[in-house]
């Protein structure tokens, strides 16, 4: 019986050490961004317009259009940068962006910008926002439509 008690005591001690070790280490696993911030930070047109106006001269603020080049040239938010969601090197291009900047991401309706925001968060970006409803929602408001431009490219 002494051997059995010793074995059980050793097992309990081992489990206790494992639990203490797991809780003492904290959570610095980069694979769990959902615990640090919500899955998406959707902004309304009003919030987007306000953010753009407040940060217009901020070099650490980037408006990222993830539509195709053709869509971008037809119409885009002023001062936006275009990265085509369907380009073969899209993920590499996202990975090359400065993680210390703030990004406002949009597409036509939100179907490409939402996964882009998710990808960026997985890649370690923290200040990333999605224009809910995409550029289509900007056209429906006076404030939003004032921020739209076209490049006049052929």
C-alpha cells in the first residue's frame, strides 16, 4: 500500500507542477489574437469619415483599398493605397506593411476587407479597422461621398 500511495502522491505532485507552470507563464502565444481584441473593428461611414478627417495629415494612418486595380481607378477614397485582394502576392504584400501604423481597410462591400483585417490581426497588426459595407456605403451619405475620388487612369 505504501508504494501505491507514493505513486499517487507523485502523480498529484506532477499534475500540480504542470498546472502551476501553465498558469505562471501567461499568454504570449501569437496564435490567439482573438483574446487580445475583437475579431473585427467595423466602422460606420460616420466613424470612418471622422477618422479620415482627424488623421488626414498623420503619416502613420493608411487607408487600404483591397479591390482590384480596375475598381480602384474607377473610384476610391482619397489618399488610399491599393493592394489587390486577388493578387497572387497579396499575403506577402500585407506582411510587408508596417505593423506600427493604423489601417482603415475597405473594399466594395466588406467581403474582401473583413478577411483582410482578420489576416492582418493574425500577422500582428493591432490598429486595423474595417469600413462596414465598403465603399458602396460611402456613396450613400453626403459626408462619405465627399471623400471619394477617381484617378482618371485609362
